[in-house]
């Protein structure tokens, strides 16, 4: 396996032209998958040395731009009023928060991860870039299914754009132990309610879909029946925090 650590996006795009090359962000998810033998990329393209992928910027409209290589710890240090900060603060453990990145987590699209559901509720956009162009994908269109995203071949997640929040936000999750992935997670902001951990991709509840109509999944953490039973209470608690 080859390893390369480019310093610019242009260098990264050239490196990714190799068949079966994978981006390495914080490595907290990908390295674990490699250790389990689930993936075996021919080349790892580290994004750590690309300065343009780091940092948190405040937009003129009051929103946030989070560079893809911004760590969970840096996001957790934001004001608690931000929904994304609440999600970051309960993500895994301090050691993982210090190295893991939002871009890596978003691109991995684990249905039980903390960021996807929070980004869906926040009406965030995922900025992705290739050698040809840059585009923004709404979170509701980015997360397609189980570890499946709208990323096209050759594209890298470069930033997350979060609109300004005008109201209270709250994030709650139920997990087997503190810091674990969610059995059920709920994110609420400005009346939008998103549910994670229950289906292959996070779901925004509303006129078209309610909690009772979800097709709950079974996995090693919990059964579909258990998720169906506990979700209404987690929703109630999260909504109450915003009242």
C-alpha cells in the first residue's frame, strides 16, 4: 500500500486518480475498517497537510464554514448554542475528538454517527470539490444510505456550510455507553426534527414522513423493535429542550 501526503488539493486530486485510492482524513474510521479487513486501499492520500481544508470561518450572514479537516474537538469548542457543537461534544472520546475530522465522518456516512443527523436538521450544505469543479450538496441529498453518499468519483469533501441559527437547538442520543455510536439520535433546530441511528440514512421528519412511518433497522446495537419503542421519548426530550 502506498501513502502520500500532498500539500495542495491539486496534488491530492492527481494522487486520487490511482485505482482504489482512498482519502485519509483523521483516520479514526478508515484505519479501524482497515484493521478489521473491511477495506484494503491500494493508496492512502492523507489530507492533513492541506492547509486550505482547515479552520472555522464565520460567514457574513452569521453562518459557519467548517473546513473538512477541522477536528471534532475544535467544533466542540464552539458556542453550545450551535447544534453541530452539541453533536461534537458527545462524539466518541477526547482522544478521538482530538484527531477525528468532520470531513472524514461526513464522507464515511455511518448512519449511527453524530454529524449526519445534526447537519440534516441544520439544513447544512456539504461542499465537495474535484479537479474539475466545486459544488455544494444539501445534507438532505448528500446522505443516500448505509455508508453511501452523493460524492462522485474523484470528489473530496472540502467544507461544511451551516446556516445561521435563529432559534434554540438541541441534540440527544441514546447509546450503549457514553461516546458510542447512537442507537437512536435526534437533532432539533428551528422546528426541524431529524432522526439518526434508526434507518440507513438520517431522516428529516415532517409532513411527508413521521416517526411511526420509519423502516427501522436491526444491527449489533439494537433491534428495530427497540428503536421504534424508544424513539418517541428521545424526540420528546429533545423538543422539550428547545421550548
